[in-house]
């Protein structure tokens, strides 16, 4: 059985995920620069997918998987060197 998100919230430095299995997991906003640099209103506009497996912020073009958070993965877009 996969773990899914039930809710999310933010404090000044952390994204908190409340999971269906009862756990609450916090990850640093620094892992996700788009969220770190977003306004509180932009952060609050995120949505949990119907399956609960991901979170999406349309305006910020940000997608986060619950599995990725649990595996300790942050934003992967800047980790690949540019093609020469």
C-alpha cells in the first residue's frame, strides 16, 4: 500500500505533509526553491492530487511526489548539468 497525502501546510522554513497513515513529515522549503520564493498565497494555492500521491502548484509550475519526499528527494530540476 502506498502512502498518500491528506493535507499540507507551511511554516516559515518547512513544508509539512500530513499523511493518510497518521504521520506528519516536515521537509525544508530550501529543497523546493519555487516554494521557498513563493508568497504565502501562492503556497496555499497548492492542491493534492486525487490519488493523494502528489502535490501541484499551477501558478508556480511545481509538482512534488509524496514518495519523493519520503525518499528524501527535493527539487531535481537543477541537479542535471545543462547539455553542451
